[in-house]
C-alpha cells in the first residue's frame, strides 16, 4: 500500500497480455473495470489465470485496482457514459441502489432508462448504435419496424434486468449476454433488444477513466503518467 505510483495503465480486463505490457512499460498500477478474480480461488496456479497475472504483478510489484459494479451504478459512471455515447437524455436507473440515501438514491443504481432525441425504428437505431459504438455486429430481437423513443441500457450482462425492462416504459433494451429464453420473453411482450455484447458495451470504460482521472490527478498535484491499453479485443469472432 505504500508503493509509489508514477505510471498507471487503464484497461478493461486483467489479462496476461495487459499485465505483460504493464511489466515491459514499467507500470506501477493497473486500473481495470473487470476484477482479476470474479469468485474465490482455492489455490493459485502460475500456469493459468489468475495465477499468471498474479505472478507477474507480484514479481514486478505492480498494483491492481478494479472498479466493476461501483463504476457501473454510480452517477457519471459507465452506464451514464454509455447513455451519453448513444444520445440518451433524461436518464434514471432501471434498478435503484438500496444502499444509497436521499438524492443519491434517486440517481445511483444499475442500468439506465432514457429517451432518444427523435423517434426511430428499431432497425435505424441498431444501425446507429453499430456506427456510434464502432461495432462489427450486434444481435437484434423484435420487430425491426417498431418505433422506439424510450430506451433501457445496462452495460455488461443485463439479463438479470429483463423483468424490470419488460415492466418499464422502455421499448428496447440495449445490453450484452442475452440468453435465448430472455430473448423470447421480450419478443412475446412486443418489445426489442439490441445485444451489443459484453465487450461492446464496456470497452469505453477505458476512455471514461482516462477522461475523469487525467484532470483529477492534475488537480490533486499528482505527477502520474496515465496510459490506455488499447490492444484488447472481443474474445468472440463472428464468421
């Protein structure tokens, strides 16, 4: 905890390639969205993840901070950033954070619901999202000619919010990792889904953190070099 930080690397995942890059660039601290471990590990094997990353980080004394749900739900976090990227206005959480109080409770939470600047067909919105988010593909559920004005979003995996989406005023849900039966539920309710993938909905966290931390470090008087790791790709290849 007392190690000095002169160079910080921002990425999406604590992958072997990112940690190796950090080691070669003499990075002191890695900041990512996804944590190194999503569940408890009973033993550490240096020949596979997360052991590979742990070994390199320990030997090179590289710190790791991961934000995950904290930055997903907070005001000005990843969901708000995603909403602004696709042009959503007047947003509010799909699911309010019960741990918050007062005004914070109204604005912090999982997912967002907002309105588009104009009504679009689902097909037109899908094409617009592909362009704005620089996506090679996305999965669409629903009538391509349906009219869309109100949109729900959830970065990452939004399947757990399907019921909340169905019961909301939103006509379409933009998220990732939607399962077959979840898609059927939405289809039966005459609503729509744009599944942009887990990676597709979260890679912009790198830009978000860079934009927020650069002035924050400067204001705090920290002389820290901040770098983006831009070599990460979606693990899925569509043929």
